[in-house]
């Protein structure tokens, strides 16, 4: 995460009540924040889905029935996760930020967000119209364009994180995080957990947010498995090109 913003510059201070003096008190480093974990999960979803489309395109065949079902299920999971993420940021994170500091003009991303969602909706239409007589070259082309837009959007969005850390004490940030978690779609939360390869959430954030360890078994593990079933198994089967991969994956997952 890179940012050219100087978070202590007074041009960002909204009121005397909130001053940019909190960053040095944070115990959790920027790379372990839930904000970045969620964004990185979106990056990973887009990359994996693109790899599936590339593999299918290289095979050069029309869609098989199982491929159409797997592709549609995985795509709809991604669509749901992205829309949930944007809704949470617009309804919870952005208002919290604007209460404490002024965002730089280039971070007023309503237009960019609308463009990304418009592109995503066009892809949703393409996916919804696919049949077993189609190939996926057109979908791949649109997906590459969408991924480029989203990656730029996420990078731009993340430049505000130093301001967030400067104006929010950890207790207040934790309260925002708790509210966000309660509003995340189950598969969206599962995506964050699946792509958190360093287990930051389980080893650091659960403790930071005072989440009891029993929550992992009772709730979080279910979200992880849901995402694995709806997205990972389908995408990896499409990459592999074998329907048997999906059934083997689901059988393996049922053991845990």
C-alpha cells in the first residue's frame, strides 16, 4: 500500500474534535487491517476468475452444461461480494471517515464507483445470457477491462488509509470494523478468510476485536466453507477443465 498523502496536513482536518494524532498508537500494522484483507480478497477473486476464463478460452470449445453452471455460480458469488463490499463502504465506512476528516478530491470516488458497478452489471448481463452454444471470448475481454478498472479503483481508495489511521483511535476503528463484519455477506466474509493465507484475521484481528475463539467454529468456518463451495471449487474445476475436479473438491471439503 503506497500513499502520497501526508495525513497530518491540516487541510484534511474537519474539526478540532478529531485531530491526526492516532497513527503512532496503532498496534495492528496497515497490511493487517481488515480493509486491506477485504480488498485483497477482491483482487484474488478477479484474478482466479480470469485464469478460469483464460483456460476455457484456450480450450476453444463451447460451454459444456457443467461449465455453464460452475461459471454462473462462481460469477454470481463474485457479483454479490462486490456489491456487498461497495454497499458497506458507502453506508458505513465512508460516513465514518467523512465525520472525522476531509477526503482529498481525487478520493471522492462516486463517479469511479458508478463506472465500476456499471461495468460489473454489463458482465452480469453477459453471464446471464450464456448458453451451451457459446464460447467465452467476449466475456473474457470484458472481464479484463473490468479487472483493470477495479484494481485502479482499489489502489486509489487505499490511499486514504493513512488518514484513517491518523484520525481513528483503535477503539473507534474496532467499532467500525465490528459494524462492517455484521453487515458482510457470508460468502464475502468467507472470501476474506480464504485468501488470508497468513491467517491474520484468526491470529491478530480476532484478538484485536475481542472476538471469542468459539466464533471461528460457530460462524466464521461456515462462511469459509460456503465461499469455497460457491466460488473456489467451481473456478478451479473450470481451470482444470474436468467436472470430476468439482465433485472431488466437494467430497474433500465435506471431511472438514
